[in-house]
């Protein structure tokens, strides 16, 4: 599902605009809101509609079957009624995270079938390892953008295999090969990996920086991250953007912590790469429903001349330039 709009005067007519969100969890509080007919995304609908494509991390399994994984503290299973609402706002979701396997492989395959039924494309997960690691090739406004997704946070045992369903695990050599294949085999103009990485409620760590830079060296144009349940900073490496964590977008259970704050990342792209980017701040209520914070500063920038328009905001918003 693509949301096509007429470009504004501030945006070149042939620029492609993507929006990425952090973690979307549609069980528990958000699930109860859906059960009474609420739309958790309603306040952000105009912003999401203004993009050519919307991509989010689906941090739960959506199924009717399966049993919660034994020994795991938090397991999330949303009801299929969540998907028509999700499809209204997001055309592509990442399944590469540490909750996709919460109810087992059969429930995950059920989720894949539901996503296909509602026309929601998915990356980072599939019925086997080839499907899980194959990019979704987004074709919009003359651009071919390869979207990949990987999980870098345990447990690893839900990794997809040659003949069993699961997620794409972040093995450095394989990630590099996948990015290169997106260029050579899939003929992508741009490549964007969407990562599930880092430590919860902590700043970006050495592993994120190492892996992010490795992906840029391999040919990625932008790297986007989620998982830590807080917003983290960003950096430019070789003139390309690494956004370490967008935090949560729809998620309850975080009290009055930084887990209630998330960013939508808006990217403007052309065949040369990233033109400009900014972030929109969301604050989740007790039920995990996001609300727009209009007057709160957050990071933004442009890459035409690798100049940074700094608007320090929440979490760890520093933007660094690394050559």
C-alpha cells in the first residue's frame, strides 16, 4: 500500500518521501483500544498519508494460535482485527525483532498469511531464510529502493532456516552480502536496512556503531534502527545517515519513562541518495496510544552538503558527523 501525494513547494516534485516508525505493539493496551473500535494511529494519519511509503516495526505476532514461549517474561500476540487498521496507515512492516516468535513458528506463519491477505508487505521475516533475507523492492517515482531488515537482539533461536519460518538474523557477512546483492541482483538505486538492535533504555552502543558503519561501507544509503524502547542519537558516516533508534510508536507499559517517547523519521530521497530528513515526536499515553507533540524539538538534517540542522530534542538526540 503506497500513499501518493502531490509534493509541496518545499519538496522537489520528484523526491520520494518515506516514513519509518519504531516499535508497534498491537496487543495489551493498544489491543484493548482496537477492540472498542479506536484507531491507535488516528492522530498521525495526515502525516503518514503525506508519505509515498510507510514502514514500521511490528513488535508482536498477529495470530489466533500458538502458545507463549516458555521462560520469556514478555510475550505479545495481537488479534487479526488489528491488521485492517494497521494496513490503513502502514504498507510495509519489519518482522525482524525479538517478539515475532513469541507464540511459535505456526503462529508466525499464520501472521504471514494474514499480512498477505491484508496487503501489508513485510521484510526481515519469512517462511524460510531466503524469503526472510530477500529485500522488498519499493518502486516509486522512478526509484527502486531495497528495504531489508535484521534482528540483532536475542533470542536467536527464532532465526529462519532453509525449510522453516522465522526472522533474518544479523550476521555481519550475510548482511554485507545482502546489501551488495540488492545493488547487483535486484538493481536497487538505494538500499535501506531497518535494524532491531542495541540495549533497552541505553544510548547507542559500540555494536550499533560498528554494524551501522559496516552497512554503509557495504553500500547502504541510510540505516534505521529500533528496539531500545527509547530514542537514540544519529550520526553521519561517510555522508550517510545512521538513525540508531526511533523508540516506541504504539506501545504501553512504560510508566512515565523515556519509553513513552518515539520519533517518526521522515526521509526525502532521490537517485543520489538522502536529500533531507526530520523527526516527528510522539508521546504514548497509558494505553500505549501515540499523541503528536507539536512544539518539542527533535533531530533533523540535510545531506546535500552534509550540513546538519540541529534541533536537540528528547532522548539522545545528538547528530554527529563521522568521516
